[in-house]
C-alpha cells in the first residue's frame, strides 16, 4: 500500500474516533441536562452530594487559595517594585484572585478530588452490576446517580470559589502586612476600592460552569468505564484529565466573553 495513503488513512481513523468520542460526550451532556428538569427528584441524594462535593472540598480549596494569595502578593510586589508601583499590590492581588486564580485553581483542585471520586464510585457500581440492579428496580441511573451530582457540583462550586477568594485575599493581606510592610487598613481600603461587582460575579459564574464540567466528566467516564479494576482506574484518570482541560478551555472562553471589551 502507498505509504502516503496509509498515513492518511490512519489520520482519518483517528479523527473519526475522536469525533465519535466527542459526539458521545455531548449526547451524554444533553441527556443529563434533560434529566435535571424532569421528575422524579432525589433530594436526599442531592443533599448527600452537596456535603461530599462542597463541604468536604472546602479544606483543600481553602489551603490552595491561602498560599496562592500569599505567593501572588509576593510576586506582584517583586514586579511592581521595579516601576515604583508597590501601591498596586492589594488591588492586583484581589483582582487576580477573584477573576482567575480563585475559580481556576479551585476548579482544578475540585476536579482532582471530585471527578476522580465520582468516576471511581460510579465505575465500581457498574462493574459490580449495581447500576443494572437500579434499572431492574425501575430507577433511572441518570436520575439517581448523574443528576444529583451535577446539580450539587454546579451549586457548590460558586460557594467554594467565593470562600476561596476571601481566603486568598486574606493570604495576600497577611503577607502584605506582615512581610511587605503594608498598613493593614490601607491595604484593605485599596482592595475594596478597586474591586468591582463584575470582577466577583464573573468568578462565581466560572465556578458554576467548572462545577458542571467536573461532575459531568466524572459521571460520563464512570458510566462508560471498562470492566474490572483496570477499567475503573482508566476511567478515573481520564475523568480528571478531561475535566482539567475543559476547565482551562472554558476559562479562556468565559474570560474572552466577560472582559474582551
């Protein structure tokens, strides 16, 4: 066979496989969205997932935001000192946290914790035939397993982002006052004077989108995991990787939409 034709055939098969995977993922997302607005609703399962996804993710998100805020203040101070613009440290630290670093780093940490957990849990249920048992009991797995997790992640993530933003600004304040010599009240005044409503609101919107993507990836790869421990492990790994990529991609798209003007 002609080597060029063989190479083109391999590329074509790869593209077709990739497009098929994208189509299946989009179809799953559309199906999941349709189940969010149609009864029955499982309130107890939703409450459990709010605790699992939201409350139990708070420590890792808070610690990440705290050290990120402190490091951001140090870096901005080091850069702005070259132009005698140290006064900009509080405002730039706050804007950087609420617009970008808070939502993105919070989303990535939740993706590492939650997407892997959801994929492993649902994948194990599939391997052990518990999902088949749900169908036997006339319970739709999309309603009972997928919908509560997506709703919980979408609702919990903006709260986590808001808490992370506050802790991150606190970390910058602590470093600014105790390490860089800023006056405490002046630091807080500069922070509040330069923050606008849309700075905070855009980060919360990003958080909701990131939460949806994290739960969607975990549910999709859990429901489509292979048989056995190897299949569940592969599903877990792929869920975290794709969720992280989608978060970074969605962050650029949303930033372009919110602030391109």
